[in-house]
């Protein structure tokens, strides 16, 4: 494209028509140079971001590889599981990292051919390649260490797998016994319980996934995947949605009950109760089938049915002596 603009020709003929464009030739060249510079600057900004991301990713992998310990006799079982798992992940990602590093280097060469002026904080693509070469060396060293201790590592992984299976079993049993299903539980208490269960379940699921990767890397039989934790997590998520849905109406009801008797307006009380029932009825069917919803709905209905009696107690006919008698009876 640039070669066409740099042509020495300044005249174009179309049959009997002759166009002399030498006066605008320089302006066109200047506009082209401006566009090329803008495009180069934008491309360089994108490339700098990609180089920085890949440099950080490879450097992070290098740091983690340096900290991995696979000494079967001294390393903790959790460290061995994470170490073996990470070695497998890096091995799988190496081809992709090599491809991306080459693309970054080629893109940088393209900018250099265009005589682009790089920023002072520019990170050379070659640095990413250098870090990647160190990662490969560390990976080869760690893989040799792992191969030398395969029997010991296998025995540690098998033992950890059994221990983790027992922890999962205990966690599932605890969930079945203590999951917040009953409607007499306060929403904030139920949500707190669910948050704790979800944290423990996700940790158990992550440990399970890491053990599967470690067994695969060490040539052990992976066996069937236990889906109990996944099922419990789905149930916990559903229950969290339920308790969060009834939390706002429950808080509104508590606020209504805390209203001082002297300032209570029966008409507003009834309207608030009716609005709460409307809000509850608008909830999806999947939430309305739980006891947490039913218990709150029934409680508000009972307050609505007793509203007439409450209104009678708010009349001016009841004097202080009457209230003393009522409170004595209560």
C-alpha cells in the first residue's frame, strides 16, 4: 500500500480526462502516515498487555515450580498432591505457552520493521521466552525427582485418597443431619450454616479433583468419580436461594413486631402484613415448596387472622385499668 503512495506518477488519464494530483499527493501521504502511526500505537499497546500477562503467568509458574517439594519422606501429603497436580498442569500448558511466546515475538518483530518507537517500560518478548526456558528446565528436574520416587509417592497418594474419602463421607453425613430445612430457624442463622457447609464442600471437591489429577499423573487407577459432594453443593445452593428469598420478608416482619404499641397504626400494620403475603406469593414455585417459606407464610397468615382482635385492643375504650387486667391474664 505504501509503495503505491510513493509512486512518482502525478497524472492519471481517463480517456479525454486528465487528472493532475501532485498537489494532494503529499497530503494523502501525511494522512496515511498518521493512520499507520495510530494503528501501530494501538497494536503496540495490545501487544504490551499480552506480553506482560504471559510474562507474569510464566514467572508465576516458575516460582511455584521452585517451591515444589516431592521428597516423599519429608513433604506433607497435601504438598505432594498439589505438587504432582501442578507438574501435570504445566506439562499440558507448555505447548500453548510456546505457541503464544512465538506469536508475541513475531508481533514484536513486525513493530520493529515498522520502526515503531517502544516505550521505556517495554518488556521484550524474548524475556518471556527466557522465563519459559527456565520453566522447562525446572519441570524436567521436578519430573525426574517424581519418577525416582514413584512407589513412595503412590503409597502417599493412595493413603490420602482413603483419608479424603472418609472426610467426604463424614461431611455428607453431617450435611444430611444438620442442613437447615426447618422453618423455625432464623434466616441469618441458616445462611451462616449454609455458608460454612458450602466452604467445606468446595474444599472437599477441590481436594478430590486434585487427587484425581495426582493419581492420573502417577499412573494410579482413578476409579469412578464420587458425585455425592456435587449433589450436596447443588442442594446447598438451592437452600441458600430459599433462605435469601425469605430473609427480607422475615426482617420486615421482625421490624413490624418491634414497633412500640403506642405508635402502632392498625391500618398500616394490616397493609404491611398484606404486602408481605403478596411478596411471598410472588416467589417462584421452587422456593415455595420449602418449609422455610411455608412456616413464614403461615405465621404471617396467623397474624392477619388475629389483626381484628389487635384492632379492638387499640380502641380508646380500653383504659389503663383494663390493660392491667389483660396483662395479668396473659
